C-alpha cells in the first residue's frame, strides 16, 4: 500500500492521517507493521484524506492525484504513469530544456 509514500510526499505523518480519516492511530500502525490492507470504507477515507484514488492507494496504478485535479493535468499524469523509466527521463529532459529556454527568455526581456 502506498500510504507511507503519499504521507512523505505530502509532508504528513500517521497522526495527521488518523485525524483526517477518523481511524485510530494504533490501527494505522498495525496495518503498516503487519502489512495488512484496510477495509474498503477505511481505504476510501484514507484516499480522500491523501487526495488520491483507492486504486492508486492499493495498487500504485493510475495517477497518484485526486480526481478533482484539472482534467488536462490528470490526463498528463495518466500518460506519464504509463511510461518506462527511460521515457520518463527523456520527458524530464525536455521539460527542463523548455523551462531553461522559457525562463532565460523571460529574464532577458525583463532586463531589456
């Protein structure tokens, strides 16, 4: 289950999740230590608190974002989730190149 990774990504801890999802902290600790999955109703509350889908929470499949995300960004995340590690590195390189060019262009316009 991807709970710990999502907590780290959101800079949150288990006590926060316990409060947000109305699940006892000891229950959350027990799942983690025993490798047990929560019941469906608990998984729904956890997914809502972490702004993700139950599918991503349990399987890691699909975008790790909440369905309220802008549809275009959600489409991009879905596409990225299907890429290989090599393809992702290439995409990151393209985005960095674009950002460098764009921001360098903005800075030279501001200076002139």
